[in-house]
């Protein structure tokens, strides 16, 4: 099997996670799934301005990214949250947070020194 444009499966999955999280509707769907598993109909009811097929497309992207899983229950498919792919996002954001905390801390110290020098 050939890799798409030199990207491995994990890189494509990571990109799919970030792409899924970029959309506010999908983030809201994930928040709803974090509360409880839901059918497409139950999710669609939460979005009166979005068609049921559109909600289904959002769910398909979430499943593709590994952020949601579907289980057949009778005639319906019930979706639930799969949080494990979010650990990579949490790690990435924590790294950025530490970087900016260090930079802003350094800036604060520099501004404090400048203020003390001006008073002297």
C-alpha cells in the first residue's frame, strides 16, 4: 500500500483530528457526545439550522479522525466520544502554553527592570 504524499497513517490521523476540531459544529458535537452517546437524530435536534445529512457528514469526519465511534443499536447508529486522539492535542497545547508562559514571564521581568531603571 502506498503512502499518500509521503505521510504515514499517524500523520494523516493527526491532521484529521486537527481538521475535525477546527469546526465549531464538530466541537459542539464532541461536547454533546462527552455528555452521553447519541443518535444522529438526537444530535440533529441540537442543531435546528443544520440538516440531518449535514450532521451525518460532521459525524463521518469525527469517526474518520477517531474522535467518535458508531455502534448499531437496532435501526439506529449511536455515536460516542473516543477521547484518546485528543491526548496529542493536549500535549501540543501544553507545549505552546509553556513556551508562551516562559516568553511572557521574561517580558514581564524585562518591563519590571525598565520601570525600576526609570525610577532610579
